[in-house]
């Protein structure tokens, strides 16, 4: 069972000032309103209603946070989330590019999204979701260029890959990798950008995406258990806290 299956709603915000004061790594999911972002997150987290997948794209107007860890999700879904035990946060960003969203809302979203992806210190990586049939629209490229200067990883999910035949899907992935490799730092080194094919309908690429997300968040590194206080350590206890290793 993937640790992503532990995901549960944490908080929602509509202004940068309301972002949670947590220090754990975050990975954000971005994409056009019709790229299948919410459905993909639900599939990766093995939950049908974690994210709201609307039939009217553009309805999600807030930044939604989902916690990993801090609750016995598999046992009691209503139990309280222990913030100090959260290991990471998944961040569902508002979908962009939907024509019927009012102009003022678009402006607010652009400012919110741009500031978040460029300035959020806790943001470890970005998952950029693009329709495999229409990758790199102007808005996708804008998101890519907002985030690229941070030097942090981007993993592109080419969604709805089931709509393409094998040859076209391979070409779409090759094109994506070629474009991503063209982004380099000041020393001419490629940024840590990767891509894969993904289909929520056919459940294609789920394991690959799951492994990549866990790696980017450091969730594939086992937690180091604390050292229990044994009779031997109790016998050698001193007034120096360092003598007890990890004990508080």
C-alpha cells in the first residue's frame, strides 16, 4: 500500500497570508482546468472524493492542502490530524486557463499561483499535468517558466494518454522530454525535469508517478525509530541530555 493513500484533507486557502505554517516538504499539482488534475490526484491517493473533480472545469478556486501522516487514516477517517506527525503535504493548485472564469478571478489566480510556486520555501517540487494530446499550451509554459528559476524538480504527467495510439503517445513523451531538456541553469546544466505518460481511465503510469512523488518528498526514506530508554541506559543516566542519544 502506498503512503499516498494516507492523504486526507488538511486545509484550504485563498490568500498567501493564510498558507499553513508548516515546515514539512510540499509537492504541488498544477495544470489546466481540463487536464484531469483532480481525477489523477484521487487515483494516486486511492480515494474517490479526496479532490473535487467537477464537470465544470475552473470551479476549484483555492489552494487545497492534503496531509500525509499524522492520522490513522486506514482505521479512523474522522480522527484528529496530529500536525506534528505530518510527513508531507500534497497541494492541489487552482486549475488555470478556463475561458468562462471572470477576469478578476483569473488575475487573482495568476497572482496566487505565481507567488506560491516562486516563493514558497517548503515547496520541494511541482507536478505539472498536461493533456498528452495538447502539451505545452501557453499557460503550461508560463507555469513552467515561473517555477524553473527555483531550480527545483518538475515532473510532468501527460494525462489522458489513453486517447493516443502507441506511436503518438511515444512521440508526445519524446517532445515533452526535448522541451524540458532545453531549460538549463546559468551553467548550462539541465534542470531536474522529468516526464511520463499517465491515464486515470486505464490506470497507466500510476506506479511510476507514485514512486516519483514519494522520492521527491523524501517519503521513500524510512523513518529512523527513536532509541528506547532501556534499563542499561537508565543505569548510566547523567545530567547531560546528550548522553541519552535521541531521548528528549
